[in-house]
């Protein structure tokens, strides 16, 4: 038999080994954070230096309405690419999807309120009924953001991309049903064939994917459904029922009201209590706070450019543009996060999915360009919304039909 002292010594040695293993785990975790932060910083410099130069050149030299629309699309894609990378990194570091969402929405709401507080107040007072109608959007908006970050927690970026590429297959018939005839997306043989290619790519990728998470698939499916609903509702309200509301009002309501559903989910899932010590300690790192702050800034840009783009193109085309930007996201997933795509079937499915999305987007953009050419006088009023121009643009927009 072992005496009491022997048992105590054995227990102490086990505790010591566990503590050493925990310390090594924490050390490796923080080293990985430092390495990942360095790569993310380099990527952001690569993306946003050209972004800044493009807008400086536009303001300096001017450009056509088509150039401005292209810059809007490019800007939204840049915001989407950056915030996707940062959210994937943040959820790896912090393991707190709901609180990340709350922090980002709080930063956006605060920024919009400080910069445009008086304009927001006046617009709400002038169009109170439209503001009430818009309150349905924050619920969809916050759910879309949370489900997206939960998806990052359980799935690779490549798998998320393939699933999200199927969104236009659902969005197109819904948009044809609920939108006014003059806002319908154009359906061509090229659109149909591209959707078939996307579907085949998703099936091939799904059967050959080396990593599969049921929870992740569920999160992405919920995210896709919410994204479709969010885009449809926003497009409908922006073009018809709430067309007099300023974009700043829509941004503020989306983010301020959306905080409360996100907090409710965080409390219901006990997100704070389930966090491990090294994830909790990551909140106090300077690089983590910097990435969280920058993600909030990108959220502001993404929200604004997203609303601006949706006033110019259909919701289906907007979803396609989102999917087309995922070419770069898949590359980031492979290079930064180690997404496994070694199988030839996996590569084939991914290429088909992305290629079909690109072809569908191109056909939609081509048709939109034809319409823009026939209504260039109306489109020409869509100039950059710099200080002092918003009121004039809103006034013109109210007098002109939606192109």
C-alpha cells in the first residue's frame, strides 16, 4: 500500500506536470498570435495602400459614373476581405464570437453618432415611420454577423466560401418574387449556366472535403439564409419603403440596435464563463486590441459601402460580388490559416464554385452596365458622398426613379 505522503507526492507531481504543460501551451499560443499578427499586418498594408491611392486619384482627377461605381465595388470588396481575415484571426485568439460582434457594432454606432449625430436626429424626426420600418434590419444584421464569426470558429475559409457561393441560387427567385419589376435582376442563359456550375462545384467539393464540421455547416447555412434575407430586406427598404432615410441613419440603427440581440446570445451561451484563461488574457494584448479596433473601422467602411452599392445594383448582384471577392479569401485561407485543399477533387470543386460565381457576377455586371449607359444622366448624380454633398444627392435621388 502507498502511504499518505507517497500519494501526496504523486498528486503534487501530476499537478506540476499539468502546470508545465499549461505554461507551454500558453507560450505556444502567444507565439502563434505574434506570428499571425505579423502576417495580417502585411496583408492589410498590401490591400489598403492601393485602396487609398485609388480614391485619392479619383478625387484629384475625377472620373465617370462607371468609374465611381467600380470604386464603390472595389472598396466594399476590400473592406470585406480585410474584415474576414481579421475576424478569423480574432475568433482564433479570443474565442468569443458574440463579444467580438458587439465590440465592432459599438465602435461603428459610436463613430456614426459622433460624426453625423445632428443629421441622424433630423432625418429620424423627418421620416419617423421609415425609421420604424427599418428596425427589422438590425435583427437580421446582427444575426448575420454573429453566424459568420461562429462559422469562422468551426470551419475553414474555403469551405465557407463554397457554401456561401450557393446564395444566389436562392436569392434570385426570391428577388424576382418580392422586388418591383424595375428592380428585378436580369436573368440570361449565362446566369443559369453559371449557377449550375456553382452547384456542381459545391457538390464535388463537399464530397471530397478533408475537413467537415456539422456545427460549422449549420452556422454557414444560417448565415447564408440571414444574408439573403438581410440583402433582400435592405434592398427593398432602400429602394422603396425607406428611400428617404440617409445612409448614416441606416448604419446607426443597424449597429446600435443590433448590439442587444448579440449581447442576449452571448449571455444565453455563457460565452464569458466558458472562455479559457489564455483566450481571456488575449484581450489585454496590444496587437489584439489594435486588430479589434481596425476591424471596427473596416466594419464602418463595409457597412457604408455596402449600403451605397446596394442602391446601385440588385441584391443578387451584391451577393455575387461578395462571392467573387472570395477568390482572395480562399488564397488567404490556404496561406495564412492552412486550409487543406490537396485533393484534386477538392481543387476541382473549389475552382468550379468560384468560376461559376465569377461568371454569374460578370453577366450581371454586364447587364447592369448596359442599363447604366441608357440612364447616365441619373447615375451621374451618384458622386462621392463627401461633406456638403449628401443633401444635394438625396434631394436629386428623391426626384428621380431608381436606375
